[in-house]
């Protein structure tokens, strides 16, 4: 339960940062000033990794709690978990969007 909620939260935060209209001006500003950060904020996998680091450090660390690894290693693996979870959720969402268009 908590792991699914954590992954959906990471997906939501990533979606808002990468595609949300509320951050469009900030994305434009970042992209105009830094290729590195502009590419990062435009990449779902990249942004979700950093979202996972943030959530693991400041919200909840699934790896530290469920597996019992050191907190610092946990935060690293939380980033990987968020990236994989967001990729999986995004793949499902895209499949539904494509299927809806063909139906």
C-alpha cells in the first residue's frame, strides 16, 4: 500500500515538474540559462530520479524502512525506485492514451 502511494506521488510530482502548466515559465527560464538543467527538467526519468532522492530524504524512504539499508544508501535507491516506478506508471498511461485514440 505505502509503496504504491509513494510511487504515485513520485509520478505526480514528476508530471507537474516536467509537463505541468504551473511550472511552464520556470522550465522556459531554466532551459534558457542551462543546457544541463534544461535537459534534466525535460526528461521524465532524470527528474523522477531527483524526485525520488528528495522524497526519500525528506518525506519517506521505502528502501530504508522496508529493506533496512543505511539511510544514505536508501535515499540513493529511492531515486532509482522513483525512476522505475514513474517509468512504469507513465508507460501504462501512454498505453491507455494510445488505446483510447484507436478505439
